[in-house]
């Protein structure tokens, strides 16, 4: 009975600690977004960002936080096999990553792969994290390992392509994005990433390719609106006017806005409208959709833009 009470006290204390940490993080991010946009309004043209839909930062799922406490308790057991330990570290790492706790997730992923070196998905996550740290060579190694272990791991091709894109290796990035697109030609996001890599070398050819690849897409799917925006068939105002169509929850709306902000930022960035791009990247971060690549790479984009400005 005493042991049960101690266990429950431990789980409750762990849960409360995580809740407090995440609430403070959400408040900090919301304040950051408000202050950043206020500064932009004071220093840029008023037309930069006007009549753009907003949403409250996405709150963390308390069930993930409870699961983390549960995994932490299970990892203290002495009767776990090496494979069970690796799986628990991986599962807890994924949850840490979904809550934006990148350092804790990386520690768990490294523990998992040390115990079980054949976990392809762990290498994929580690590759993403090293891309975000601008450690591109290390990221390539992790993605190569993921693909060697599982050649059907299609998202490793996407993520290696993104690492190559940010590492200024557009030709190799295009190869990975083409492979990724071939697995699902009707996915608008796959079409967009291939376009971004192609546009880094030849914008005219990239636009022609984008229009050709768009023929395989479903125009009724929301993400198709991103393609219509990029090819010039839809204005930014019209794009935003329909962004809530079909949305059934606050979470879905935050996720959709995160994607919209990121790809709008990339479009304005390509047009040389860096102040507008910066604002949109910051808005993507303010959604708190930690598990989306658009959220993750919005932060990297801001870091790279800040470095270029300082240099």
C-alpha cells in the first residue's frame, strides 16, 4: 500500500512538473510572437501582415504528459530486456519531441539506438534534430542509416532531402524529393518540397514542373490551395478566406495555419520580401504545432535569416 502511494505521488509530481514547464513555455512563445509582430508593425510597412487569421497556441495534450510519467516509471524496472528498454526510450523520446522538449527527446533517442542499433525511425528523428542544429553532415549520416535499415522508410527520403536543401545541395535534394514524390504523386506537400529544391536552381523550370505535377492532385483537398497560391491561380487574400473550410477542431485549425504560414513565408522569402517572410515564420512558431516539419523548420529559417543579417 505504501509502495502504491509512493508511486502515485511520483507520477503526480512528474505530471505537475511537466504541466508547469509546458505552460511557461506556451506563455513565453505567445509573448514572443506578440512582441515580435508588434516590433514588425513599428518598423515595416503596415501592409506587411494585415487581416491574417490567428489562433491560440496549441496546448500540449495532457495524455502525452501522463504517458511520459508512465514510461519513466517503467524504465526503472530491473526486469526489462534490452529491446524493451530501447522501445520505451524511443516512445518517450517521440513524446518529448511532440511537446517541443528537443534535448530530452535527443537523449532518449541516443539511448534507444545505443541499446538497439537497428531502429530506423530513431535515426530518422536524430537526422531531423541535427538538421535543425545545422549539423548537416551528421544529419546525412543518420538519414543514410535509416534508409540502409529500411529502404521503404519514405519519410527518411523527405527528411534527407530537406537536410540537403538547407545544406545547399539542391541537386541531391531534388533526387530525394523525386523519390519521395514517386511514392505518392497525389500529395501536395511532396510536390511543394520538390518545387522548393528546383526553384533554388532554376525558378522558371521549377514553376513548369510544379504545374505539371499539380495535374495529379485533387483540387478539393485543402493543401491543393497551397499549390494554387504558388502557381499564381489564387491570391493570398482568397487563400486565407477559405483556410477554415472543413476544419472540425482547434487542433486542426492550428495545424493548418502552421503549414500556411510556413509556405507563405517561403514564397515571400523567394520574392525578396524578407520582413513579411520573417513575420510568417514567427506566426508558424506561435501555433505550437511542435511535431510538424513546418514548425520545426520555421525556427531554422529564422536562425538562418538572422545569421545572414548579422553577417
